[in-house]
C-alpha cells in the first residue's frame, strides 16, 4: 500500500473519530442517542416487512 493511501485512510479514521466524539459530548449526546435508536428501529421494522414479504412470495411458488 502506498504512503498516500495510508495517509488518506488515517485521516478518514481520525475524522470519523472526531465526529463521533463531538456527537457524543454535551447536549448532542441525548439527541444523537435518540436519533440512532430511532433509525435502528426503523431498519429493524423494514427488514421484518421485507422478510415477511419474501416468505409470502416463496409460499406462492410452492402452491
């Protein structure tokens, strides 16, 4: 791996770490936790709907 790629990857990781630290400090901590938990529950619901839809489709194929 070239040195420039290593530097770019390092800067990306450092930037992500700084962003996470900023989001999880002070008043933003509660808002960030609420946002992440809401999005996680939305994703879970979407996956459940998708799974239920795929199970229904597979049942139709066997009839």
